[in-house]
C-alpha cells in the first residue's frame, strides 16, 4: 500500500475542448498545468488514477542542487527559486523547508568526485561546502564508523511529496484548471499532421496541444503514436518512521542509506544502493543504450526475471480509442517492497546511528522511477508530431526539479523564450548522433 496522499476532488464538469491537455497528475504534469493556467491558458489535466499517487508521492522529498548532472543545474536553480516561494504561491503547505543537503563520502574516490562537482557547480552560481571527516562528525555527532568527508549545500531543502503536488493542483484549479481523475487516456488523435484531440475512457477532448507527463507510463503511450522513447522503470523503496526525537538537520545521504526529517516528526529513510530492475522486452530492446549507466551502478541494481516480463509482453500495449486500455486496468503502479529491503535499511541505520536502533518503521512503499539512459529528463517538443510535447524520464530527480521543469515545459508549449536552455533535454538527442552518457558525481 502506498503513502497517504492529500485528497483533491476532480472538477465537476468533463470538458470537451481545451487549448492544452496535460496527461499525468504527477509533479511534472501539475507544475506544467499550474504554469499554463497562470498565463491564462485553458488547460485540462488528465490522470488515470489520482493526483500524485505514483512516484510523485513516493520519492524522498529532497529538493537538491547537490551532485546533480551539470546539464540540470540551470533548471534546478530555477526550480529552487520556485520552491522558495511555493507555499506563498499556492497559499498552502507544501512542506518546503530550506535545510541543506549533505552527502557523506563512502570512500576517498567519491570525495574526490565531490570536490570536482563543487568546482564545476560554482560556474552555475551554486555554493557547496566541502567537509573534512571532522566536519562531517560535527554536523552528525551521532555518526559511527569511518568518515571520508562530504559536501554540504546549505541552500538546498526538502518538501513533503504527499502534500506538495495536491497543494499545487488545488491552486491551479482556483485559476481555472479542469482536473479529471480516474480518467485514463486511450490515445491521441491527429488531423492534418498535428494533434487534434485526446481520447479518454470518458470521451474525447479537442485541443491544439498535448503534454505527455505520464512518468513510467509515458513510453507506452508514445509508442502508440509511433514515437520511440528509450525509457525503463527502476524499483526503489522508501520507509517512513514513527515520530522520533532525532533530527539530522540537513537531508543526509550516507551512501548506504539516506534520510530526512518529516513535518510529522518522523523520518523518511531510503537507500539508493538497493534498486531493482525487471528484465522486460523494453529492457532487452534498450539494453545497449542503458548498459554504460547500468555498468557504473551495477552494485546497486538487482536484475530480476519475474512476472513483469510476461505481464508487459502480453498486456502492456498502446491504447485504442474504442477499447479498454492497460491504463484503465492499472490505475496506480503500487509495487511491493522486496522482503529483505526493510531489514537491510534497519541494519544500515543501526550501524551508522545506533541511537535509532531499532528503527521504528511505520510504513514502507515501493515506487517505479522513470529512467533514461543518460539519467536526465526529456522536456521537449516532438518534432514528428506538431502540437505534442513530452516531459518525462526524470530518473529519480523529478520531485526537486519539478517546478522548474513545469515552467520550462509551459515555455515550450507557449512558444516563448525558454526560462533555461532546453537543448540538453530534447527528445531528438537519442536519434541525432549525440553521445548519450550519464554523469556520476555522488
């Protein structure tokens, strides 16, 4: 069972037309819709399940510049400006707090990568402090075991995933957004070579432009339009604790485990060192493109052959206008946490922070991350189909970067000067000869 997300009611009237239809009620779709309605654009947001029910409520809640791919830094700078004013912008509690983010190095090689990143990030106006082992212990006096230093970005922060996206979408609705939940999109129709309408299970909506922000579902929806998106799904797990008398201050990654304080007094605890990737037909199809990133992260990723291979091969097909689709059969991706994950997280926390032993786990959940071969998103027009735009593949970085990504996507849809350079995030990079490579700094 997934986390408890603030409930948002749908708009009472189903629309028959709009200027822009946004598909996907996660943070990217919601941030895009909010940016559009603030410009007076008649916008409809469609969600097959409920707002933020998938990865947008299941992530760590970190809003970080620290250690990001350099190509994302202008976008995260924009996004952090938006996060700083988000509570005021939406007149609701999103949970955003500036608290800093600290990455403790696992070894001297990683600390050297931290040093390189700090130097590179300075050209983007990002200030991070390199910490000695002694300074790491000053930040975290409860920490046990060997320390190799770290890096701290004081202006980074955190927000509450189960509150932020619902708060943003309610603000957008007050500005005129039409939100339809439990409304799966079957397909996107075209006329005269461009987007003409979106066909849903409840009827068609005429429109001039469509934004696909479907997270892990984006690939299959685009596949139905003859558009190839090299995107795979990676399972990651998160733990929520009962309220505890412990606050690490900044959000902290120790390498083997990461944590942040929650508004409810508990901790969100996770491990990026334990992820699972199912072997599927898509995984085989895109194996060559993903191999460099997989090889670098091979110690942290488990490959699994199981039921998903057959489920996706047999049932995960692009939708048709007149038939019930897979998007209606699976409203919410709610993967089970593998049985050994919580014991491993507990063991790692107990070694690092014995004061938290035993870790008082209140809940755990899994989430499917929409991953790209170079670990940066697609925020792009689709050149082969005028009027179609894609915002997906955030590779576990989407929550913090979401507000800026939404503003950039709105810029592209409205054909106005982009807030930041969108070139690194173009869909065509996978077909125009660019060398696809992920950056690893953490």
